[in-house]
C-alpha cells in the first residue's frame, strides 16, 4: 500500500498543526500533541469552509484545540469534535494516518 508523506512530526511544534496535500478533495490538517498526531480534512462542518484563513496558517489554542479561522469554532485534537462555536456538537472529518520513523503518513487508495 502506498503512503503519502504529510509532514515530519518534529517539524510541528508540540501543540501545533500543519496543512498538507494528501491527494484528497481537501488539504489535510495534522495536529500534534507530544508523540501523537491526528489528521482531519481542512473543512469546517460549519458552511464547509477551510479551517485556515490564509493557506497553511492554522491556529491552535493552548496546544489542545484547533480553531476555525473563519468562525472561531474549537475542535479537540484527539477526535475532531467541536466543543464551542457555531457547529458545536459536529466533528471534523478524520483522515487515517500512521507515524513511521517520525513521519506522519496517509495511506493513499
């Protein structure tokens, strides 16, 4: 199975995020906490807008939540669940990843 390199884990600050092209319909946002990472489509469930205001500029708050730059919705790193904002109760679309030798990878179809 082919995999796509999204980013290196150590290229993101702890509690930070990056945006990567995984060959999907939308870019992917990868968030990191310690040696763990989670990935979601770069699409807010509120009006299906991108989470970044400027391409690649994703905001995290206190190393715990990802924030939609357009409407301020807050999403937990570990499950993409919206805990505050106009789409509270909704969730980001997860993207399957694996961390291999410090690289965050997505399995391409």
